[in-house]
């Protein structure tokens, strides 16, 4: 079993959640709830993995807070 880290954002206008796996082409989805988004991303990743393990173009490292005056 392999785990992938997804980046999730929420649209301020619609409330829709959007998620993607950094560096994994095509691994993105959207949904009205976090549970639905997780299920959608899982389905997309499983479908993409049918073509074989991808060579990720980038790796999620983390987040930083940038303070500006």
C-alpha cells in the first residue's frame, strides 16, 4: 500500500474543495466535502496507477508562513 500527500484548497466563492497530488500529473479532483474529495482522489490515483507507478515530477515538502510588512 502506498500513500500520497494531497494539497487541498477550498474555493472562497463556491465552498468546493479542490485537491491535487504535487508532481503526479492528472492526480486532481474536486468535491463538496472532504470525505468525497478523498474518495475522488483515491479513485483517480487508482486509475492512473493502472498504467504503472509514475515517476513523480515533484515531491510535497511542507508549507511555510511568509510574513510581509
